[in-house]
C-alpha cells in the first residue's frame, strides 16, 4: 500500500485545492497553479488536438459500433441468398445459367465490403475536403443521364449511364451520398444561421433542389422522395424551425402542381387506392406481392419453395419486390427479422450521431441513417400496400451494383464516425456550443449522464 498516497485532510488539504489569485500589476489578475494541475497551454493543446504548436492532431480511436457492422453484413447476406432464390429459375429459363443474376451480386457485395472497410479506416473529416467536388460530379452524372448516347432507358425511365464496356452506373445512388456529405459540411459551417430564411432556407434549397429536380426529371419519383426526406431531416436536425418546414411543404405542393405528375405516376396512385380495379394490369405487382406474403404464413414455405420464385408471376422479384419473396419463403418470422435488422441499424446510427465528436460527424451520421432507413421503409411499405409502387430497392438486399456498393461505403462512414464517439456530459465547460437545444442550435443534445465526483482512494 506504499504506492497509494492518502489524501490530505483538514485545512492543509483545502489550502492545496484552493487556487490563489495574486495581482502582479494593476488591472491584471493571474492565477497561481495548484500542485498537480496542468498549465493552461497544455490543457488547450489537449482539447484542440495540438500541443505547443508542434504536436500533430491525434485521434482518440476505439472499437467501432459492432451493431452497425453486424446488421449491415446480416442484411447483405440475406440479400445474396434471396436474390439467388428468387432469380435462379428465371435466369435458367432465359440464359441457361442459374447464377446469371446472383453472380454479379456476389461480386458487387465483395467490392462493397472492401469499400466499407476502407471508409471505416479513413478519417471521416477528410470528406469535407471532397464534399464540393463530389457534389459537382454527382450533378454532372445526373445531367449525363439525359444524353441519348450514354443512357439506358428501362420502363420509360432513363436512370442508368452506360459508358463503353463498363457496367451500368446509377447516378442517383452516387448523388444521394454526395448530397449528404456536402449538406453535412455546409450545415456544420452555417451553425445557428440555419434558422434564418436568407442564410438558411434559401441556400439549403439552392443546394438540394438541383439534385431532386434532376432525379424527378428522369423520372424517378421514389428516389426523389428519399432524397427529399433525407435532406429535410438533416436540415431539421441542424437547427431549422418548424415554420421553415411548413414553407418547404407548401413549396413542394406548388412545385408538384406546376410541374405535374406523369400519367403513369397518377395511375400508380389510383392503383394504390384500389389495386383490384385492374388486377392483371396496373395492380398486378401489388396483388402478387400481397399474395406472396399471404402464402408465407408464420414460418414460410421454405428456402427455394416460393410459388412466385424467379419472377415467373411476380415481376422484379429479386429487386423491388424481394421483400415479398422473403415473406413467402420465411414467413412472418423472416420478414420481421429483416425489419429488426433495419431497426438495429437505425438505432445504432442515431446513437452514433448523438455521440459524434463534432457537428459534421453528427449530421453525416443522421443523413446516412435517414437515407438507408427511409428507403427501406418505403420499399417495404410498397410491398405491403401501404404506399404506391415507387420502384426503389431495399438497401443491402435487392439486386443492384451501384446501390450495394454505395450503401456499403455509407456504412463504412458510419463505422468511421462510431470509432470516435464520446460520452461527454452536456454541462462540461468545453462541450461544443452547437450541440444543445434551443436558441437556434442543432437538435443534437449531448450525453445526459451525470458527472461522477472523484474521491480519493484510501489504503486498506
């Protein structure tokens, strides 16, 4: 017990703990540093990541949030399994190869995992340096979609770019992540000015509207809704007022009236209200999806035993309506497992945002989480007839190269942020000024844990 020093008691202890102020000169107060206290320059160096102008920035890293990694890998594994189960028969009939669709999906998944691992090891703050160039590249790619010699039109919608022998690229997927990164950077720089109309709402619209307008023009209403929901969520979390959302909602209604929905989009809305009015036409997808879910029951018919497998009776079974095949082959239990996987991802993403070390990381985590979970909610809502048919994929599960790789890269950014999360009481004197509620601050409260008073250790 000789290594443990007893705490001094009595007046001597209070004298050691109490700072003493002296006045060496008129109008100037200095503070005598008690024994054991660090100099102010060294404290400031620790807080800002520098020390005496010679120390480099040191990141305090720890293990990432494993729930993010586990949920993402689990969802992607289920996706590969279900893409094979739902596409093998169709691929065999059309191309005499049961791996024609799932084979590229496995390759995209491998590249996606590699992208996730790389992004998880990169300091997410470097994304601020490329946020504006990435946003500009995304805008250019969205414009190239309308070039007839470069695009690929499927179902009346030009959403893909094909350049020579390279695989088709879906620019909207790239634009989602690019917009999230740039918005997080811009909103973090704006700070409390977000709550104002001229310095907040108008510039925000100038950033988000070009992306949404180009995607809507393809046309791709479902992706437009996902992008809008993600951008507005980040805007609100950054400190926007409720009246700003009312104004934005009114603007959106006016834009829909002025621009107008296409005939097939209006038909989808009418079909959503009553899919049985055209069971072999516009309502075919919805009815077959509900039929698949009904046939699954509680535990499902078993892997590969789907009556609608291969898309023979359910179009896009391995893509937009893959959740219906999951519900048929694995029943309510399997469908609930997928929903729980996204709920775990949502919870982990929100927790990462609340504990992020800076506002940029918090907004970035909010944007990525909102994007993935809102898109999953819309896809599942379409299959269970809660929403009109939109044609968007189920993240990590549906077949698609661009979507899978970009989603994995976004998950890697979440992991990078989670490696630096901190639990700092909101009453700390060095807590960031933009992490509280009210007064135009971001809606990102700090940790509510109480400070634990340190007590001296007594020897036995």
